[in-house]
């Protein structure tokens, strides 16, 4: 036989079979009667000339349009036939007054073929509206809710729908007596919702369905670092991940996973560090916030605290890949310190090494050829031009002779690979304290000093220096008269020993007491006193030497905003100790942060 002809016959058979599954039997084998009395519609069906063994299911269906079948009817209800092949439905609801309905009875045979009666149409006198009892508690997602009806004449789930806020349709899970049960779906996102029940197409009165506000369990971590996750424990969270909104302050967090009792979040999409209340919102008016602040750390990230005394105005250098830091003023005693510490980044460990021969504060520091050079500040409580070198290999301090110029305090300092530089500062003479613009160069090969051409900017003290791409930078400082913090910035070319003024920092950037370093071909200046009304900068600004522009980069949340020690290794900056305001009395911290832009 031709293969195409055989395929055609099979296709005709399939089409015929599909049509058979929706067969309408117009013979007298199914008889349908419809009657109405006192808000009750009675549907009665009788199957003739057929044995009960050939009937799998019986039922009724109806619609507001003629000629309904299961696939097009608004309502269909399965019932059980008796041994005499009779089946009935007493509908106390489902038929609206003065509406015309088209009704059929049906049965399903052993081959799953539907057989329909002839259509009967009637105009309804109206059945009683189902009455729903008000709920007395609130729920959360997944909870089973029992809806109590005044009467319930339907003995199966077909034809019953729970309608929430007109657009969410939920099918019941079970019926028991006059109670209809369903589970709260995750799509419900309002604190207060309208709920009604449709029984056989007739809708009940509306009641309120309320959801429970989320709850955050106290305790646990209150900080979140970029690259890590934070687990929030509690109750009544939405198990659908994207339906939860979690924020710290104004920063929206990314939700990694969600259950009703646990949210896991990260801050990888944060643009800046932030502190504020932790807020969880699971829907409209479903919200909870903590009383205590949580913290997001973006670029400035906390590390294990410095183990020495809390302090301010200390110094830090990098020698042989390790950080050495110390000196400064104790928070506990308000006295100057001389302890010296080593931090090893690979092992994240601190070790106390040899103390400086004298206590010291507000000193200049250079790191050249893996030796530290420290001097020209306050030693043993008095201003001094003394200078010391520290050799980390032998763990030895050596006095190398004093600075030869006029005693100068609070200068800016930076170094190249070969030399150290001190710019400006404060000197005393018969007229009082003056700001200067001297520039001095230190050569460690013979411990000698050379005075260079004067700094071309306004004389200043308490400016800050850092090194970036074979240039030294001097930013900010305080000028003589009128006394104020300034935001001027200058670069110094090591090869030509010439100065160039660059774009000034923003007005609100810190000008003294700041931390600064050069990383990834950019300069960074953070914290310090400024000209703003609060007198302190809580931000880090980034300098792009190619574009000659300053951009807000980071927010400072911890006590490192003034008088911190700072240095860098590779493309990571480090900020150690410092304090949180501009009042120096007994201030300081053990804070230790890395800055990774």
C-alpha cells in the first residue's frame, strides 16, 4: 500500500477520534430536567439504555451562551450517578436573577468520550448569594485558610474559585462541611486584600484577607561587605525571591535566596558604602525596619582591628611587602606613644617589633629602599628636628641626624623611589607662627638634605602628600590669613623637579588630617577637616590625572576620618587608627581598613 495513503487514513482516524471525545448525543439516552423553587435550582439527569459499568463520570454544565460543552462552558460540575443511572444537583447558588442559562447533562464513558444531553434553556429566578464569614486573623504565604460559608451545597471542588483582589484566582484544596480550604499563594502582595468565593459562578460577599508583616530576628551580623552575603533570619518573608525588597539605608540589596524564615542578600550592586536601618518589604504595606543601623562596605572594607592601643596621628609605611605602623597619641592616656608594629597581609597577622627610641606624634615618614625614615615632629612631647631610620631586617632604629633647616612642623610629605620630600609646614619666629612654602629633598644614601625651589602655591601647613606614577602630589592644607582650609592641589614631577597646579578638590573634601594614596593610576583623598558647616569630610574623592577631575568615590562610616595612618601595597590602600570627629582630646581608634577601588 502507498505509504502516503496509509498515513492519510491514520490521520483521518485520529481526527475522527478527537471529534468523538466531544460527541453530543442528541438521542434520548440522556434526559435532562431543570426546575426552580425558592432560590433553589434543581438539575436532574437520567441515562437510559446503558449499564452503570459503562459510565465513568456524570455531571452538568451551563453557560450564558447557547450550546455549551466542557471546553466552552462557564461552569461544569461532576456528580455521581446512582445504580439507576440517575444524577442530581441542587444548586443554592450559581444562578443570577433574570439571566438566561443554557444547561446540558453529560456522562463520560470508559473510553473518556463525553456524551451530552439536549440543551435546556431557562430564565433564572435567582439563587441565594453565598455568605462568607469574616476572617479573624492574619496569614502568610503557604498558610492554609478555612473559609466558612453559611451553606455549601457543592460536594466537590469543581465550580468553586477563591477570588483575591479581583485578579488572583485560587482553587480550593479541600472541602469539609461548610468550610472551603485554600493556601495563600505567593502572588498575594498586599497587606490588606479583598476576598470572595465564586460557587457555580455566583460570587459571595467580599471579606478582608490580611497578611502578616515580616519580622526580623534580632542578633547576627550587622555588616555586609561587597563579595560576601548577609543572612537575615525572621518570619513571614515572601518565599518568592523577587517579591522581597531589602535595603540598608537607601541602598537596595540583591536577594540571593528566600524562604519564609530566611533571606540571603548581597550588596554587590551597591555604589558606595552606606549605614542605615535594615528594611525588609514583602509587599504593599508589608514592611519592617530595624532600630539599629546596619552597614554596607563597598570600597573601604574593615579588617581585624589593630592590636595596639587606640590612637590617632600615627604613621605607616610599607617595607619588604609588610606594613609598619605606630607612634601617635593614645586615646586612653592622651600621651604620646613609641610602639611599632608589623602587619603581614598574606597571613593577616600583627607582630610588635622594636619600639622607636622616643615617643612621637605628627612626624614625617618616608619609605625608601625598604627602610623607614621618620622625623621632624613632636618627640617626647617637644617639637624636634630629629630623624630616625628603621631597618626591618635587623629590627633596629638608628638616629641619622637632624633636619638642618628651621624647625618645621605639619609639612606635607611624600617620596620617590630614591628621595623623600617635605613641602610647606609651620614655623615659629619673633612675629609668631607662620606658614611656609619651603621644599626640602632628603637623600638616604648620605642622609643629606637639599632645599629646592619654593612651592609655588600659597604657603600652608597640614597639607597631605602622596605618590602616583612618578609624581608627588600635595593637596589641601591650612593657609595663614584668613585662616581656612583650602582645596588647592598640585603635582610635582620627580624628573624635572617642577610643580604644576591641578584641579582643586571639591569644596567639601577634607583639607587636613586626611588619608591619601595613589592606586590603579588614580589618586584618592579621604576624610579630614573641610570648609563645610559640619567641619568634617565623610567621603573619599578620586583624582583622575588624565582627565584632571575629582569624583566622589566612597563614604567613610568608621572612626578613620581624621588623623589616621595610611599607606598602600600594590593597588590596595590601608587606613589604620584615627578618629571620628575633629576634637583631638582623648580621641583615637583601633580601626583597620583596606581600600580596594
